[in-house]
């Protein structure tokens, strides 16, 4: 991946939901590439967040692509609702889907890019066979469910190994890292081989957002 493929995807899980429209507009105008939408069901992960209706409202507030991350069980049942709501990228968890190839095919058939997320304790071999069929791997660098957790540094060598495998099987694959990514470590994450950076508290707890995103890009330029 080249430097011009780096993407910053602020995660709305850390936004001020009382002023969500303003938050979305501020990061959109502040230089973000995607808007990251975390969907949690209280079953696969111990938290409950928004659904397809709110996702559709989010889409109305920005022209940026929605990077929708389904941290849910039975994604096969509801994934179409999120694509209809405006997801440009739809990511499901390898740990939560039984027939992964089938679901990936259905996602792409409906016009969205397809991603697969991998929890910190899940080996990358769990996604190696599907790499040629997907657009993105989301390497979770925290255990999913809550924002503000510390970055798990043991994920860095996993990112490196995934990049090496992807360069042989799918060189265009985006490697996204999600959890604990902030200004202080974004260059290190990029050096490991990632090119898409999800940042919740790292962006939304550091106003003004445009300055934070600018500093992140400066850090990436030195990676």
C-alpha cells in the first residue's frame, strides 16, 4: 500500500450523540476519509448501539462513505438493511458468521465493499482463505464493545503478517486497524502495514477535529 491510500475513519462510537449531526459534519469537513459506524447487538459484544434507521440518518449528514462495522450475531439476517441505509463498506466478524464466503458474495452483489473483522485473539489464518474475495480486513486492536480501551500492541506483528500474506493473495486489500488508534501511535500502526485507521476517542475527544486529523496525517507522512 502506498501513502496516498491512507484513510482516516473517525468512529462515531465516541461522538457526542446529543449533537451527532454537528459532529459528523465537523469531521467530514475536517479531512476525514470515511465515517466509521459501529453496530453492536448486546449479544456478540457486551454493548448495544444504533441500527439501520440511525445509519440512514447518518448517511444524510455526510457525503463521505460510511464504513459500517457489524459487531453482531446473525449478520446474515440484517446485513441488507445496512447497505440499503447507505453503507459503502460493510464489515462482518469472522467469529460471528457461519457461511462467510456466501455472505461476502451477497454483500458485494448489493454493491458494497466487503470487509471481515478479526478479534485480537483470533489468528489471521481464520481469514487467509477469503482474502482474494474481500476488500478489507479490520484488525481489532482492542476487544470489541467499548471505546477508550488501550491499544493491544500484540496486534502489530499480526498486521505485519497479514500484509505479507495479502501482498501475495490480494495486493489491493485494505488493512484497517480499529481500537485505541490515536495520534501517538498511528505512525507505528501504519509502519506495521495498515492503511485505514479507525479512531474514536483519538479524534472525538480532541477538538478541534480538523487539527487532530491534520496532525494524524503529518504523523503518517513520517511513518
